[in-house]
């Protein structure tokens, strides 16, 4: 039986910290102090919102934070309870101002990892995916999925991806225009191997994405850097390379949220890039790696959706939407080119994961993916806003940054550039991992840091930002 809720908390509705975080902090402090015991039941969100005197949605957000960080657990048809295994951390670390205890269990080398902008696997729809798998294996014709299938991917799944791209990203494609891949990196590799010949030149954003550069270089390409400013890649650099007489075969770009700077390619530059592509005959390889993570106005449509574009390869992924460990990407282009991709794909991978594709297709058709995307958007927008608040609190006078429209990372440019050089090693000594500027640079010396927030807890994020600020 759930005991009467008698935990009082003082909320400051004028404070800079969000009310839902204040609620989460108060419950965490109650757990730490022993007022709430391991395994103890909590009231439902409706009862709790009435007790506190706030909107139920605010309480739901607080509960999501507590659950995602492991302070509470939800048991089906039983309720919400304080977790048995609590996420205690360093004595000197604060969770929005609340000190917590040390974890005496063996710790990894790094206690905080600022990655490339990965999503939080803890909110993946694991139960729904497991349910879809069970239903697939209970089908009478399940044996039909156990043999070899099309190298381009399950046709019904490709049709679903085509509908999504047409309805939400303004494209005009069909099943013959799509190849399903094991993540976006495989799509990049296939694109490079099928398009590039030894000695071809590929234009790449600088700073940019090293794994893509490696795929092009492995295929025999020589890379030409294109600088990036607040409006995306600089067209003047592209013109200079094109007029040099070099054989430019393609340009690789991340125009929606440029990697790593998060800026969006402006409309005028999009139009000019397509014009140059058509005039000189080079292919635009568009990596739309985080289209779903957009928090403001409607996302800008891909370059590949423009009617004028003639030579394009569009690459996307569902791995970040479902779970990073599930390698589901897709490559979109002209039907004739997709046939070349299919023939190449057979050499390294006869087919994709047909059962996984069927399971994800089921989640698309029953509305689970749509519901999950709505939850993710709210979850990551709140995390982005909290990260922005922490940056303003600790780094306002030490670095330049902007609030990104989407993605799961901030681009930080320290004002004292000389301190960036040794930052990575100094952070390593404190158990914090971050990629230094050399991970993004090709021809220029860009002293920026990509500060991801998607997979970190609120406590980890605050501690990490505070330590970085102290070193800057």
C-alpha cells in the first residue's frame, strides 16, 4: 500500500532552474538523506502534481529525469518505486546544487564522456521492440523471413522509409531509390566505393567528420577543405577549388546541423551549391545524420528534396531514433545508382537484418515510433535548455557558443585559444573525456569543442561543464 505522501519541497517559480528539475532534485535529496527508502513506492504523477500544486506535465518531466538517471523504477501494473541500485556519484559533484555520495564499485577510466552527440540509450523503446520481435516469430509464415532476401533491404520497410522521406522531408522517391544499410557509416562507405576512383577530389567541410573523410580516402580520393562559418560551408572556397582545374567528383556535407559546429546551411548557399553541382557535374553527398532532433521551427528540407538537383546521394539513419546499437541506415539516390550500390553491398554483406527491419516497420505502422519521437523531442529539448543554462552559468565569460536549433551537442569556442591545446589531457586526469579540435580539423586550426549532452545525466553534465570552465 502506498503511504501518504508527506514530503514537502520548496519550489521557486522565478528561479532560473526549471521547476521540473527542482522537483527532481528534491526527490533525489530525499532519497539520499534516507527519507525515501530503497523500494519505497511513490504516488502517481496526478496525485503528486496535486500535492505539489503544479501541472501534471511538469511532474511527468521530473519523473522522466529520475527514471532515466536510475533514481526510480517503474514496475508494470504496480507503480513507481525508489530504485534498489542508486546512481551515487562523486562526493564533490553536485546535481543542480545537491551533493551526492561516492560509488565504491569499480569505476571506468572516464566517469564523464562527451561523445559526438549520441542519444540516451536509456530511453530507447526496448519493451516495444521486444514485443515486435515476439509477434514476428509467432507469425505462421515466420519461416519466410529466415532465408535470403533483397540486398537492398526488405521492400515493405523501404516503402515505409520512402513515405517518411516524402511526407516529412519533401522528397519525391519510391522503393527503387532506397538501399537499407547497417548504419550511416556503411552508407558512406558504399557511396565512396561506388562513386570515387583513384585520384578524384572530394570537397569536405572543415571542420568536419573524420570517419567520412577516411571512407573517401580509402576509396582513393584526395580531400579539399571547405571552410564553415555561421551560415554553413563557404561557397567561395568551393568556387576556388572548382576553378583550379582539379577533378572534383563530389562534396560531402551535413547541411541541416553541420558537424561539428551545429550551424545550418543558409538558403542562398543551398541554391548556389545545387547550381554549381549541376554546372560542374559533381555529386552532393548529403549526410542528414540527426534530422529528427530539431526543437524549433519546422526542420529545413534536405538539399536532396530540391527539384533542381541532378546528382545527389542522401544518407540518413534510424539508429539514433530507435537505439544506437541497432544499425539501421539508408542511402537514397537515382534508381540506376541504387542498383550499383546493391551489387557492391552483396560483396561485403549479402543482405541486411530482415527481422530487425520487420520489427522496426511494425513500430512505425503501430505508431510507436511517432510516439517515441514526440517523447524524445521533449526530453532532448529540455536537456538542451538545461545545458544552455549551465553554459551561461559557468562559461559565459570564457567561451563563445549559441543555442542550436537541433542536434545533441553545442559547439564551444574558448576565447583563450592557447588553453585548448592541453585541455584534453588535463580533463583526462580528472576522468572526463572530450575530443580535442584535432578530431575535426583538416586544413585549418579550428580551436572548437563539441560538447554533447544527449547521453549524459544532468549531474554529469553540470560537473563536466564546471570542470571545463575551471580549466579555461
